[in-house]
C-alpha cells in the first residue's frame, strides 16, 4: 500500500522500490484524483513495468471522490492490472459491509471473474466478518491491517491475530 495517487511523487515510487527490491505489486489509492488519474497510472506503468497495480475501488467513493466501479474496471483492463481491490477510504469504524452488501460483492466478484481479473477485499474488515465474506464472495485476497494489529491499524502487528486470521481463511476455504 503506497498511499494515495495524489500524495505520491515519482521519487517516492522509486524510493519504495529500491527499499523493497522484490516488490511486484502495489496498491495506490485513487481518492481526490481529478481527471488525470488514468494518465498518472499509465505513467507509473511505463516507468515501472515490473510492478503490477492492484486497482482500487473505494466502496465509499463519494467520501473518497474516486472513480466509479466501471471506470475502475476499465482502467484495470487498460493498465493490465491483475486484480481489483475493493476498500474503504474513511477509517472511522465503519467496515466494507457498511457500504456494500454480500450480495453486491458476489455480483462484483462474478463480473471480475468474467473479465479474468482477480478480486481482493479490504475495508476495516473485522475478524468475525471475514468467514462470512470469504464464504459468500470467494475473494482471491483479503487485506487486513487493524484486524492483524494489537490495538488498531496504527499499532504493532500481533502474531496471534495473524495466526487467527490465517485459521479463519483456511476454514473458509474448506
């Protein structure tokens, strides 16, 4: 997760890639991008062809002032993104399921599958929500931060919470 497109410079991208030489995919948020976001992402792809983009769709896109679902999918196809991540922009205690239903997630999952695009979910997901989401929507990836940390998204990673999340996801696969 590199942050928001509007906050990143080419220098920051290059610096991140030098620090993490085995990095092969990044998430760049699309909040408050304005009309030039596609050109900036295309420039990123030209400058860093070895790095794939996880295309981000914010379920609370009105708060994020970010591209629509259709625009996000079109850009993912144009830029060769292997996966679309559905996330939330605001981190205020609401979760992905406050903005989008399981039924809607299942429909979006099918749409991406039909386009040969991967499906990832994030959005302040809580450990108790993950089994339901995984069983209903079958994401290829589940991205967590707060659920894997000791006391919220800005605290230390907690090994026991990571182990719990792993068990939850493995059980959802069964």
